[in-house]
C-alpha cells in the first residue's frame, strides 16, 4: 500500500505505526529570518566565512557539519544538545553508540562560536550556528541554497538514550526508518530527499559490512563496474575483522566531494553502500520511495528543490521546553554556569 505524505496521511501513518509525537502537533517557537537583525547583523557573514575556510581546507568537512545538524535535530529537536561534552552532572550525546566514531566537526563549530562571541557576545545560539553552518556546507560543495529561519535556544540537557531510539541506523528496515522520520514530523518525501545528503558522506566499515557481504551482488547485478566497486569495498572492509571497523568509504563513489544527484543514480543501479539506503529503492515495500528515488536520479533540480524545502523542515524541529527554558551558550560544549 502506498504511504500517504499529506498532513492527514502523516497522522494516519503515525496512528497505524503506534507513534506518539509531540513534533507533529506541538506549537513551534517563532523562528524568523531577521531574528539577529539588531543583535548580530553579521552572523550569516561570519558563519559563511568560517565554513568557507573549513571546506576549502577539506571538502569532507561539509558532510561532517551536515551530519552533526541531522543528529542534533533528531534528538530533542534542533537545540545544540549534540554539541555538549560530558560533565559530572550531564551525560552528553557524543559518546552514545550511534554517535561515537560517527560525529566529527565539533571544532569547526567552536571556531564559529568564538568568532561570534567576539563580535556579538551572548547573542547567537549554538543551535542556530549549527543550522546555518549546515546550509552553508551544502552550498559550498555545489548544493542548493535556502533561507534559514533563526531564533533557536540552546538546550541545558542532552538526550543520550534518545540517540538509540530516534536516529536511523545503517541496517534498519524501510518501515522503521519511515516511522522515525514521521515521529519528527517529516514525510516520506522528506526522508528520501534528506537521504540525498549521503552524496557527500562517508560510512565506516562496521556500518556497511553486512551490505557488501550480503545482497550487494543481488541488487547491483553482475556488471563489471559494480564488481570492481564491490571488490574495492571488500578490500577496505574485510569480513570478521574488527580492526577494520573504522575504515571508511564514500557513500557516493562517483562524485564524493560534490553535492549532486549521483547518490540516487547509484541506488537505481543497486550499488547503495548502506542497507538502509538501498532499501529506499530495492525493498519490496519501497513502492513510493522507489518512484521518488528514480525521479531524483533523473532530475537534479527536483532533488535540489525538495532537499532545500526538507532541510527547512528539519531545522524547524524544535523543543518547546528548550525554547521556554533554554539559553544562549557562551561555549557550545557546556551549559552556562
């Protein structure tokens, strides 16, 4: 049965899957485009310049910041909680199983925050910095631009346990992944579009080992190019070798440093690196998602337009408690004392 993606369909699917989500129904705080017009009018320029330096030094930094933003928003909303270090009284999210070894780029956010504290002390939240930086990261490697509504507050808490329940994993099934996006108030179309961020990402061997020693050959066929790619992946990630767990490979091996629609073309060929990615096209349940993948593989403009729209929705996932009782951290790693 095709999954509905309009507002009624979201609520219907949520009920069918047994999901109770405050994200679907809660009032959102008033994020605006001109929130820092008087308190920090140079915020966008400062973030952009720092991101330009970061991406120029290493294009991979774009993917690191984009992933940080995603992992932040899927736990307690976009509140900067993923940036918090562990302390005696607070258990952060960085060392949670789904984040440990997977998240980097924290020092880039630190540099941006330091610049902003010098220019506009106590004005710009870390949550907003990360959201703006994610947009700039995409643009700097060839992706679409979108306006970023701002005015988020930083959380005084973190959601260690929520990282396991909220964040999709590499071997997860399609329905489970859909349910996690629906929980956040994001549609099936949003899910497919946002997965396109993997066009600039890398994955660790521990996350794609099951795929390359599983059904990769079945989905990709017997053509010579896919076999060459598979052999390369197996050399990076040998079976039953925990020492290789952190070896990495591009999720888009064609244009790894360029934000484009190549990722979707790879899925159509059956060569997706992660099981969770290939599920979007090859699962027997992928009636709707397969059509969307094929559309984006053929039409990069359609992908760019939807990705920009979906990133605004992702960035608007908020936590009412944080907005009411949150703060603007002086240091993104620690709550204010």
